[in-house]
């Protein structure tokens, strides 16, 4: 057991057992006041945008009472909630699993909370998520909330950077433009100073409304705001919106909308094997290890870690078979094999055409699909 955790547990034990001399009790309380616990929400482990709360002494005592430490293999799928425990000049960092227990991934250790503490953690986390993420509303409602020529703020869920835009057009989604050259500069900074079609989860703020959305970062089409340093417009998608050239929703845009609402886990748990396979390939293209872990839940650890280690060498991946909802697998089966033709380019090498093969399985017709095998 770590020194920091040991000290915290000793202090909490002293405060929860039979009466102690006043001097000893005061000393224990003083030590407890030196222990700080912060709970935070981030969309990914590396996200700069963060919402947090710091617990007071009474809350810490309630949360950590009767806590137990266990060792084991960390689950492949963890939540967006993080816990930092600080005592004097030491700090330890944990991540919550879906049972609201604390995982210290680097040491494969888990803090098991009491049932009452788990219930309390749920309240803290739910309150933080409501503050951190946007509301997910259908595009038909958004169109009236964000009429043409209206202005609003876009905040990137990863970097936390914000900029102002105006909606100029768009019937199937919002076509918008940065308001000023400074707004354009911030937007380009979000994309590492290179314009890109990559989708990003964003929060749209209009007045007191916080809305879940997805944007791309490529200037294209008509221009309507002169001297803003942005030639054309870019697209923002919401729940159920579609692209210019299709009546269908865009898979990755819809995933990012759910991510901006804090519901990516639910989205993935209801996804078909065909959707999961496409998202797997998109995660390689985005260099998004977190998304890869989520859509690959069920793969052997060695296989998954090998793919993640190889991800840095990949420059681009593109499925050579466009995703469309009507090709979704809806058969009443428990095992599904998917093969997709993929254009794969490693850094410093030519693009080559390969075939990705996936095997997915589920325990029942109501269970989520899990990855069982992958090869190329």
C-alpha cells in the first residue's frame, strides 16, 4: 500500500473508532485537514478542459471510510472521472471505473469504496458531468435556437479553447464562420495550426444554453464575413444532422456529438459491429487511443496494446467503403465478422491497400457487441 494512502486511511480510522484523548484526536483532525481530494471530469485523459470539485473534510471522511485496496488488471473501459488525493507534498492519481471505484492504472491497484461512498461518488460525478458537457438536442430543434446570422461561442472539448462564430447558412447542419481574425487564429490553433476535415467534439454556448455538437476544421464553400482570415465556412453538426451530399448522418460527427454530451460510452454500447469497425479505423486516423480502447473493448490485451503502440507510425487510414446506416447488420446473430478495404499509410511510406478483418460477439441479442479478434 502506498505511503500516502496508508496515512489517509490511518487518519480516517482514528476518527471513526472509539473515543481517543483530545490531543490525539486534534492531531488526527489536523492531519485530515492536510489531506485534499479533488474529483474532476475530462473527456479524455489528456484533455485540457476540465471541471472539478474539491471535497471538504467531512466529505473526505465519508468518502474514504472503510475503503479497501486491491490489486488486479485494470478494466479496458474506464470513465471520464478522475480523483487526485493529496497529503502534504505527495499526490496520487486515480481514474474511476463504471462501479465508481478508484483505479491507479500505473500500479494496477484499485480502491474499493463502501456502498454509501459509491452512492456519494455518483452524485459528485453526475453533478460535474452536467456542468462539463452540453445538452444533446436534435438538429430540427437547434435550427430554431441558432437562426441564420446568429452568433455563438464554440469550445473545443479537448483543448478548452473557445472562439466566436456566426451561422451563415446550412439546412442539414450549420454552416458557420469565425467572426474575426482572432477567432480564426484560435480555431486553427485547435487543429494544431493546420486546417483539417477531422471531426472534433465541441460545446456550443448561446446565452445560458450549452449544446453538444461536432465540428470539422476545413474552410470550404462560400464566404460571407470579409477580413476574418477565413476563406469560406466550416460545418457544425448536431444530433441527427447530415452532410451536404447525403441524406444520412455522418458516423464520426454523430459520435463526437455524443462525446460532447458525455454519452460516448452509451453510443458505443449500442453500436453495431459495422459501426464499431468503422470507428476503429477512424480512431487510427485520429491517433485517438482512448476511442480505440472503447471500440475495441473485448480484444485481448496484448493485441490491443500492440495496435496502440503501432498507432504512432500511422499517418492516415481511410475506409474505401463509405459507411451508410442501411448497410448496418441487423441479423439476429451473436457472432459477426466484418471485412473492410482500407487505404493505410505509414509515416514516410506510400499508401497501400489492405483488408482489415474484425470479429465481434455478444452474449445475447440485448448485450453490447464486443471485439474478439482483429487482423490485417
